[in-house]
């Protein structure tokens, strides 16, 4: 799965012109999508956010952690410099970098663009626009966690279904409904089921909520403009979500918090909301199961256990939390990234399509767990020819250390040679001049030789015109 136009989709659904989230935390446009048949080994890497399947040469933004006791300490790992590494090179214990979304687009209000049906004589008039204030964001969180739409002829409304003990939330929904929409709620308790239902009778508002947040628990999601709000503003949204479907347990050995939903898209969006708050988390998929005769659908769970992250969440939820001990920090944040350890690596044989993207400017995109380079290494070679000899040669590369080294070496080998001589430089020549390359890096020398030949071909085409 990759981030694609504000939701996570299979890479095969990507297309030119769509937007992905790049390693710089910005949304960038796909300039090209390619696919090819592949028959060989793929690598599956796993971390706290999920897993990714990719070819051995695909590049991942990461830190290679030396196998030395000094680097058991996080403070020493934090001194290491991130780079693009081939999946083949990475091992359990190396650190993957995941970008924190950076874009902020402030929107003060949203229009309720649902017309009132001419035969609707019962629904009370509501405002034509809603201000995106703390109250509406909190109510939106409650709805995503506990709300649903009932849409039947002449009977369309919003209902929140809560535990009978959640009286504070019931009262909060009641007050906000009156303040935001001028609507009075209807409340019905079901003692036998230990639930309470809060009804908002407005067909226009119900259809507006359905357009905004999706229909059905499995398809709930946040609109794009919610994801671009200032992180401080998003705290009210997190408050409503967590009070509805989350929990905080500070009394267990190893306090932690959690959130569960059957909507994959909503779970991924909540993950991004939390990362913007610098809250470290683990993301799990729980398979469908039957417990004591009750069927449970596949669910997605978010766990928060790191002490400092739990403190941040408790501040948002207005819960007092005073940790009594200090814990070793294994995951961390800086201004732009979440650093999480690679926890597993597997190899599988695969036969089928593999896909690559070319992304403008940043040349990268994210999956649901890792930050990936588009199309492996990129190399451009520029030549200046005088009397059929290469008088000047320059390169521009984006890739790993081996890609940079082979790019530099091709310029040394080609400078001063005739076009015919330069065109015969092989990947073995490049590797030998560098004193050899490991097998997983040999494609870098191939890339350099191919780029030089392409530059020569392009020159010959130009002089014929």
C-alpha cells in the first residue's frame, strides 16, 4: 500500500498526475508509472508501522546500525547519518525513517452543500456553513468513532451509539448540536444492552456527514482538508476519536493506550495524525475471528506504550499521567521524521508484476510503513564533445553511495576517450577500477555504463539534425 491522493491504495492503482507523500513530508505529483514482469526473489521488511514487499535493489530511507555494542544505545544511533539503502542491505535492528506530513492548509469553514428536498417539511433549517472550530472537530471525532447514518425514505438522521456510562460524551454531543446547528438531540437509553443512543434529526446534516466521512463503519475516513489542518487544531479531533473508540490504561504494568477500527483508511489517517503530534505508535492488523459465538470483523489497532508519547496523548485527552519510572527510548522523532527499528526481514520467490513510480522533485514516496525511492537509483550524464572525443563530462545522481561512486568513476574513465572507446566501457571496467563491488551493488555500475551510452546516443542524434 502507498499513500495516494490522501488515502492508502495498492501501487497498481497509481497513475500519472496523482499525488504521493514524499520523504520531505510534502505531497508530490507522479510523473510516470511503469510496470514489468518479474520472476525472482522479493524482500519483505517489517517495522512498527507495518511491512513492505519489494525487489532487493529498491531503495529505502534508513540508517544502517553498526553491529557494535556502542550502538545499543539510542543516543549513539541518533548520531548516524540516514541514507538510501537497497532493501538487500538492510537487516533487523536498522532504523527506518518515516516522514511526518508537513503541509498545513488552514480552512476556517466548510459549506453544507446539501440542498433541502422540497418535500422535506420536518427538518429544521441548519446553517449553510460550519466553522472548523474545536467543537466541530471534536464532534467529528465522536461521529467517526461512534456515529452512523440511517438513510431511509422520509427518515434520514444521525445516531451516536455509546456505552450507558459515557454520560459526559452524551452531554457534550447535546451541547455541541445546539451550538453548531441549532438542533435538539433525542436521547434513548437501552438498559438491557447498556447503551445510550443520541439522535440528530436532520436529513441535510446526515447526508453532509455521509459525504464528508464516508458511509458504513468499514469505509469511514477523514476528508483531505482535515489532514492538512494545523497539528494543534487536530488535537480536538484526536480527543473525540479516542474518547469514542480508544482506551487508556494507566494501571497495568507497562501503561498503554490503544485505538481500534474496522476502517483501514481511518486507521492509517489516525496514524498520520499521531505522528504529527510526535506520538510514537505501533500499528497492527487483527484478523477476523469468532469469540464465544460472536463474529468480529478484521480490525486495525494502534498501540501507544512509549512513556513520552503516552504523556502527550494524555495531555490531549485531559488525563493526568505521572509516570513513576524512566524507560529506554528505542523509537524517536526529529523535526521531520519518525525513526523506527526494522523488526523483521523475509525472502520470498515471486512471479508477477512489479511497479515503479517516478515522482517530481523529491523522487520518493511512502508506503504504509517505509519511505521508498522512486525507481531505484537515478543517474544523468552530460557530455561535451570536441573532435569526436569527450572533452567534458558531468553527472547528476540520486541514489546510494555505490551509485555515486560508480557515477564518478564513469566520468574518470570516459574523459578524453573517443565516443567509440567510451561506448565500450563495461560495468566490469567500472567495478574493477573501484576495487570491486558486492553483488547487490553491481547494478550500479550497469546504470553508469548505460547512462554514458545513452548520452553518446543522444549526442549523435543531435548532430544529425
